[in-house]
């Protein structure tokens, strides 16, 4: 039995849509007719096939936000802990969920579980929503009989990940906004305000100050070539996006990002924290360390670091310890390596990984806050300096003219 999304109209011509369970699309159409509805379209809720069908509701890839995933995971954990059968729990969660895409996916999961699939196998049909580490953790929870605790741990992890992202985004939002406003103000002054003022000096038969001449030249460049420069920037951005779609070019770009001062360290710290946190929850859930290491490597967005961790996992397979293999990547801070080594020696790897992730996350938040605190006043000073230069460039000819008159 599968889950089918339908679109239909009732006897009054009102359009309705939803999800129904059935063996075939034909059966679902008949169910709709029995309910007094005229089916317009019926499409099975797909997973891995999405994006390859020529038509239907699911030509685009399904995706949900982190809040919807956290809510789904926590609600399902509550239902499992209460002793409800898994298919019944999924039905309750589907009825409770307000997010349209998650409602459809939950109904599809329930249909697959009713067919006899495990929850982890059913989740595998929706890799865009449930990543590898999520499915592996659920599989470990099902095999160990502790699915409720694993789901609670997953919900905590996804929620914490969302909170960390929000902290970083909020810390960077104000500087980005301030920078954008500053650039727009300077462009507006150079493109529109300065030309209006400079017309006053056109009838003066005298040499203008150097600062004023530089201002006029800059203003002319902005006015005459500003749109061309913008078009070049847009073309460069599109070209860069096309090039980065190639794995080789994207890998080299990610390598170069790690060498950029300050930014490289920030990216490295963020990726190490993500790896350690994911690896910790996998080991805690009962996933073998080597498998967990390979799965955790897949959550890294920087291809260079992902390749380094994958190579380290291969060395672990050949007999090296995790800490020794990660040390050779030169991508992990000494504190993280030390904590992992302590966890291996004391058979407490999961807790040490959790501590390593916490230390990296705290460092990221601290560095972000510090960078913001330093950057904001510097940007304000720079903006004030530019405005001061523009004002001086405008006023200097006036001062010289007053001196000539006297």
C-alpha cells in the first residue's frame, strides 16, 4: 500500500487536496468518488524518483526546514515511548503536522511501514529530508530496541544545530546589512548627489583642488560605468556558480577557502564541530565507530575536509586509531584530537566527542561575536571617513573662492 497525493473537486466545485493510502492510483480515485469527490489528479508520493518524472506533483525535490524535522522527530519519539505501534504513531504525527510537505512524507512513511519495511528503510526513500546520519541512527535504534531514546537524541541534535546556525546568522546579519547600506549610500552620493553639487564649479575658471578632482573622476566612473560593472559582477557570479557545479573545481575552491585568513579558521571550526557532534550521536546510538566516521564525513560541506576525513576513515580501517588518523589530516585542532584520544583510551568516545563538539561550537560563537564587535565600529568609522572626504572635496573649492574674494 502506498500514499497518494490527490487533487479533486467536490459537488460545489470547491477544490480539495490531500493524501490517501491505497494500493494503486485507480483505487484512490475510486475512494475519492465514494466520498463524492471528482478526482483531477492522483500521484504517488515518491522519494528517490523525484526529479526524474516527466510530470506530476513531485517534479521538484521534496524538502522541509529544520523546525519541521525537529517537530516530526520529537512527536514520533513521544508516540513510540508511549507504546503506540509505529504505523499508528506515524498516523497521529501526520494528522498533527501542519507543514504540508512533512504531512505528505509522514503519510508515505506510514504506508511503507505498513508494508513491512523498517522505519530506517522507509526514510531512505526521502534522502533530501532525512540525511545519512539520521537514517543510520534510526536503524541503530530499531536494532537495539531503543528507538524512542534515539529519536529524542536526534531531535535534540537537529534543534541544537538549528540554534547554532541561527546564532551565527544573527551575528552576521547586522554587519552585512550595515555594509550593504554603507555601499548604497556611497554609490548614491557619488552617482546622484555629487554631480548636482559639482555643476556649481563648472563656471569657475580656476584649478580645482586635487581631492575635488578625484571626487569628480570617481563620480563620473560610477555614473558612466556603474551598470557595466554591475553586469560584469552578475556575469562573474553566474560563471562561478556554473564552474562550482563541477566537483573538481568545487574541491579546489573549498581548498582555497581554508587558506583564507580568519575565514578559513572559521569554516574549519564549524566543520569540525559538525563532524564531532554527528559522530558523537552516531556512536551513542550504537553505530560502529568506523561506520559512524564515514557517515559523519558526509555531513561536511567542505569537500576538502570531507576527503580528509574519508581518508582518515580508511586508515582506521587499516588499523590506526581514530585520533592518529585524524591527526594526519592536519584539519583538527589539538584539543579535539586530545579529547578523541582520551575517549578511545577510556572507552568513552561518545562523551569525549560531545565535549569536543561543545568546545568548538563555543569557540565559533565567541569568534563570531568578537569579529562582529570589532567589525561594526570599524565599518562605521570607514563610512564616516568616506562621507567626510566627500564633504571636504565639495567644500574645499568654496573655501578657496572665499579666500580669493577677500
